[in-house]
């Protein structure tokens, strides 16, 4: 008892009372409407997070949980995705700004995970998904990561920022859903999924410590293009599927063009970032170079198995030969940046 921090305990109790009062006024007694309840609960959550600068990480956790649970507590006859995602973006930005002041990595990782979970839940449960709202929260998440959480940090520091795993995972999962789900793919949302993958690569290039974004984007791109391969193409016996089996993802002209564009993005950014980091961060350079090689190879193989002639196809053999030359030249170019050159 002598070691108890009474001010923090009292503040946390006050936050619980405020949450409970507003929720009861809306959900039990009907004193206030959903819009006012939503605004009040969100303000209480953000205020509790702000008060954590004085009272510690535990209070920030209480505020973040309350803020993230608020949309589920407030029922509405006409749910508005823009209200949800603008609210989540504000909570995320406020949490990241406060977490950066105290360097609370667990808090910002939880905030990124909360926004990602809400995005996936909306995409899976909403009868008609608002694509613009999904793109907004995904790009807002990456913007908060790049300009708020990782802003004004020492980029020369080695290693990687582990909280970046959360936004990388959920944004890549969003892009994967837009590209693979038949409903989204038929609506042409695969192009927007590719935009999110390119945005992941761009943020990782701009903030070198956000290295997990490269792995997330590369893995999602590989899974998307492996999903377009018809199972019968590589042998029904090997996969134990019938000849009438369908590929996991839709393959069309848009998929073909997106595959080429993403392969070029990974080659260009991967080799350039690898050369930039070869002398100072070998592991980071190796990661960029690896995805700069793996992704275009998988994309080329998937496009060949899906659209090409399996027996002999010079139309795909020539690009493969070109990749050999590009990889050899790129490897030599990266090696010359090492200190000493190996």
C-alpha cells in the first residue's frame, strides 16, 4: 500500500466512471443519442491517453481500450464508415504522438492493431464495402507510422522498428483481401490493393527502420500471384484436386498488368535500397535485395503458368533472361557499395 501511486489509481477510476456513465446514459437509459455518445466516449478515451503523460502507461492502455471499444458500444440505425474511420484515425494519431514522447512501443503497436482489426471486421461484415473509406484508413495508418511515430527519429540507427509489424500486417492483409476476394476482384479493387502494396514499399523506403513493411508487401504480392495459378496447370495428382478446380484468385488482364508493375517496383526499390544500406546495415540491405529478387521471380512464374505455354514460351523466356542480366548487374552494383567491397 505504501508503494501505490494514488493519483494514477484515482485517474483510472475516474476514466472508468466516465466511460460507464456515458455508456449507461446511451445504451441503458436512452438519455443521449448515438452521435453524442460516440463523441463523448471518444473524447474520454483520448483524454485518458493524454493524461497518461502524467500518470503512466497503464492509464494510456485504459484510454486506448476504451477508445477502440467505443464504436462497438454505440449502436446506430445507419452505420457510417467514414465516421468510424475518421474517428479511428484521430485516436491513432493522438496515441502515436503521445507514445513517441515516452517511447511506448507496446502502446502504439496496440493502436495500430486496433485500427487494423476494425478495418478487417468492416471488410468482412459490411454488406457493401466503401472502398474509399478502406483506402483512407489504410493510408492514414501508414501516414501516422511515417510522420508521427517514426518522425524525427534517428534513421541511422540500426535494426528495425518492431511496432511497424502491426500496420504492415494489417495493411498487407487489406490489400490481399481486395486482390483475392472474388467480390472485390470482380469490382476491380485489385488495382487499389496494388496501390496499398506500393504504399507499403514507399513508406519502408522513406523510413528505413520500418523494414517489416517490405516483408509484408512482398509476402502479400507473392501470395496474390500464387493464387492465380490454375491447380490443374501444375498437376492435379500433386495437389490432389480435381481437373475442375478453380484458382484461388481471379486472373485477368488487370492481374497481368498489376503483376508486371509490382515486379518492377520491387526490383527498382529493392536494389536501390540495398545499395544505400550495404555499408551501414547489411541485414537491411540483404532484406531489400531478397524481396527485389523473390517477388519478380514468383510473379513471372505465376504469369507464365497462368497465361503462357507451359511446354515452350519464348514470350516469357526472354523476360526471364532479362531478369538474369538485371540480377547479375544489380548484385555487382550493390557489392561495390560495401565497405570494403566484397
